[in-house]
C-alpha cells in the first residue's frame, strides 16, 4: 500500500472537495478551506470552512488568512486553484508551514505572459502569438486576464473596448484553430510522468463568458502524446516543477499550441485516479520521488460543472442523484452564473451521459429549488 508522508493536511483551493476526498481515502486528517464547503468536503474533513470570495472566484485575502490561522501550525498545506494571480497571498497562506507544491516565485513566473511565453520560445515549444499590447492584426485575437483561471476571464478581443480596459491586468493572444485539451502530469523537479490526457469543454452558452470551463473527459491515443511528453519533460527540467500539474493546449490535426501551465493539482485529477493515490504521489513527488508506473481507470471518465441559470436557494428536501458531487449544503443561495454542483460519468458513452445527466439536474432544480428574485 502506498503510504503518504504526512498524517494531516490543510487543503486550500477554490474547491477543496476533490483533494479533500482523496486525502480522506488515504487516511489523512483533512482541514479544508474553500469558497463552497459543500456536503462532501464537510464529510471528508475534521474541520472545514467556506470563506468569502471575489467576483472572479478568487479568495478575499483577509477572510482567507483569518481562516488559515485557525488551523494548527504543524499541519502541512497543499494548494489548489485561486492563487494564480496573487503570489503574495500564496506566501502568506504557506507562512511557516510545511508546503507540498511549487514555490510562489515559480507560480509567478509561469503565470507572467512575458516570462512564460518567452520560456516557451526559448524551449522551441509551439504557442499562439501573445502580446501585452493590443494587436494591430485583422486576425482573431483573445483577451485574457493575467493569472486568470477557469476560463471565465477569456474574451474575444474587441478593439472598441481598448480605452475601457486596464491593460496592466490583461494580455492578448492570437486565436488558433482546434479543440482545447490538457495533459495531467506528475513531476519531481527533474522529469515528469504524463498521467493522462483530457478533452476540455467550455460553457459556450454563456453570453458573457464563452470560454468558461464546463468540464473534461479523459481520452487516450492522442497523435501527439510522444511530443507532449518531451515538451513536459523540457518544462520540468528547466523550471523545476514538482507535484501534480497540467498543461492546457489547443490541438488541430497533428499540430498543437501550448496555452498555459497550471503548477498545481487541477480538477482533472479525479478523472485519472482509482482512490487517493495521485494525491499521495503529489506529496511524494514534491519530495523528489516518481512512480515506476501508475494504475489508471480502465474506462473513460468525465465531469461537468452545472452552472446556475438563475439565483436559487437549495431546499432541505432535495435528493441528489449518486452521480452528483460538490453538492451544495441545503439553504445555500447560489447566484446566477455560479457553479452549483458537478456531474460525474464513466464509460464509452460518458460524454452523452453527461449531457443527459445535466438535463436531469436542471429539471431537478426547476422542480425543487426556490427561485430568488432580486427586486431592486
């Protein structure tokens, strides 16, 4: 049996549930802090709490640091999403704790458009044209927030809005053809093990956030897997990346373009582990150890996020299907456009299954939820 090097952990992430459940399966005592404190996070933790969030689903710093201070100082910390744009907050959360993850300086470097895409150019890794200045080309471009996550910040570039945008917080990237994918990797600072590949979905129905992350499905047999392994090894060897992370890319026929590196455990971890073993390997990889091989689910897996179509309050009597996770606590009020829960599916038809289950959840919410009307 794989033995993790710690017996307790503080997990801080926008959504702590996947890592909290993995740690619980490993027998690790969990302290969890996130924005939701859903039913499963509470069930897997000896102490969990939700803290205030901001409009972009990042943490409100004072609220977060107050919550972190309630967790015993000897408990090590694992960090998920929510810190990509704020390395100082990451430094403050870590404090004097034992930390299993990438150092804040590396997170800053990988999330700086100038530093990251210069690195890709130096390593001869393909990527879209990227600029800190508005483009003068007639081709299609995107605007992205520096340190943004979750895709909600990505917009089609509109030059008529140039005077209304704070250029210090965004960058511009030329649109490239293809579909979005990611590769989940495990690294020890010198080399990497590519754990699995994922087709990513966007919530195109959102009028204000057409590239909002809607979920992913594990895939096999991508035609560029050997090249991706070489690319990830190159990045790890050059930067010293450690633990679980992912690389997002666009794939078109035999061509790919790297979009970003996520130097932390990502949501797709749960698509590629049978229990909590990937979290155990994250801890061990941060200490320099990699597996000779990894067990892997034999069937494709998918998860999809259900977003609120209107502001709702979750009633006590709602009964969630077994394939729903991230279940909100009864009485929660969820604003329009925010995530309600996550749908899980497995098998050769899991993409179709996700869509059917999404309809079931919306129907359940329409029948069970209390509509909250803003009368201002």
